[in-house]
C-alpha cells in the first residue's frame, strides 16, 4: 500500500515537472519571438553574461578593464566611467546561469527573463509557506499577478537583475529556520552573498540571532555553503577575489551611492546639513537594533519584526544603486497583506493593492527622464514600509500601556 502511494506521488511530481518544463519552454519561445528577438535589453544580465563568456569561452579575466570596456560599448555606458557596467559580482553568480553562456544573447535573455518570473513565483509560494497561509486558487493567482506587476519586480525582470534570487534564497533560509533545519538555513544564507550589499545587515542579524539562541548548525551550514561556493569558483579562476575587489573599487568611484534617505533629503532640504541625514541614519539603525534585541528572545512575531526592520533599514540607509533591491520588500509586504485580509474586508484590501500598483507605475511614467529612472522612485515603497513598522510599533506600545493601566487600576481597587 505504501509503495503504491509513493509511486503515485512520484508520478504526480513527474507530471508536474513535465508541465512546468513545457510551460517554461513555450514562454521562453514566446518572449524571444515577441521581445528579445526584436529589442535587446537586460543590461544588468548582459554584464554578467558577457563577463562569464569571456572567462568560460576565452579564458579572460571577467573583471578586467578590457572586458568591461567591451561590455560598456554594448550597453551604452561611456568608458570615461571606468569600471561602470562591468561584471562586478562574486564569480559564483555564474553558477545561476552557466548554460545560458553558450546561447546567443537574444535567446539567453529570453530564458533568463522567464527564469526570473518563475523565481518570483517560487518566492511567493515560499512566503506563503513561511506565513502558513493557504489562499484559494483565485487569491493565489491574484497574489502572483500582483507580484509580477509590482514596480521593483517588473523592473528586476526587465533588467535581468539577480535581486529576486537573493530574495528567494533569504526566504528559503527563513523557512528552514522556522522548521528547525538550521544547517540548510545557513546554506541558503550563504547563497544570498551573490549580491552581498543586499544582505549587509540581514546576514549579521540572522547570525547573531543563531549565536544567542545557540543554534550553531546555522553557522555550520553558512561556512559549508560559503566554502563550497568559494572553492568551486576558485577552481574556475583562482585570482577572482583579487580581481573582484579591484573591480568593486573602480565601480565605487562612479556608482553615485544614492539611497532613499539621500534622495529624500535632496527633495525636502536641498543642500541641507549632512548631520541631519546622519542623525536619521542613526535613529533607524537604533530602531533596528532594538528590534534585534527583542527578536533574540523569540522565534515568532518578534523575530519576524526584527527581520522586517532589518530589510527596510538596509534599503533606507546602506549604499544601493537601483530600486531592484526593493524586491526584498516582498517579505514584509506579504506578511502584512495576510494580516490586513484578516482585519479588514477583502475588497478594501484589493482596492489598496491595486492603488499601490497603479500609483508606483504612474509615478514612474510621470517622472522618467529619457531612459533613466528618476531617483524619486527610491522613496515610495521603503517609506511606506517604514510607516507600517513605526505604526505597528506605536500601536503595540499603546495597547501594552493601556493593558498595564487597566491592570494597575484593578490593583488599586
């Protein structure tokens, strides 16, 4: 009986895999026919693809200036910006798309864009598992479509960015932690280092939490996963860490260093004192550390709040160069969406979601400057998420204060 059940499950999974493979292939062919064969794009993907081809097909240093100049000529970056548009990622990022190196770029981009759509879908499914949420098929379809049309997600897909992979790996790490699979959580956390600036704060948050909670297997998994990625990439190109650091140093001179707080200050107080911005940075980091402290003693809501604070503060305070990094906001947004559906009517929530989607695209279309995204696009989602976090914290403090007041009144009586 058990063998028959196992055989039935295997056939079901094979059927699902076959169906996904067919859909993936058909979608890739369609994207190539109607988009990438007519108009190439995906500049962020091209830089990694071309650098990987230089290494794997020609044996050249993907971080070298001559490779970067060749990439710049294709994606339209002036070579006076030395280092801008180059490979610029840890070498092991190429493990995510290695087979695509051997395809013409129009086909490679089509497959990559479809891959990103499926990565976004997998991220939503992972978040639903993390939240222990089982929406109806209709609601799940709405969640998936809303995610794909959310401005940072659509932009990530169009540019061929890697931020969705980082988000998926982080969700996988959180899911593994939730289920006590700490070793795997460490492995997934190591995988997020393909774009290290995105996990500049969240990685220390999770590591410190594991140390305080004495969940040492996370550290073991992190070291094992990171070590495996490093050894495999060193086998391909032993000098890559040195070349990578040199490339990052060149890029840092021309990247610009915008983040939402810089943009906000330039709009609210042009030429204002840097001390104000540094003060805001300090307040946000302090609020994040308070959330960390509360999360250390908890594996539930307080831990989730610490993760949410860390993601939002990362996007507001640390160095970033694009709104695509805001893909990480899917983690708090989906958690809050579930709570909103439990508290308010679904039609009010639906109207709010549609309003948010439309407002972001309207702002983009109303502010776009040629081919350049206006810096104002850095602001809406992180500021909205910060407002939710602050509002939630104030509400929790008020409820706790009222309960303490009623308890004290009862004691007096």
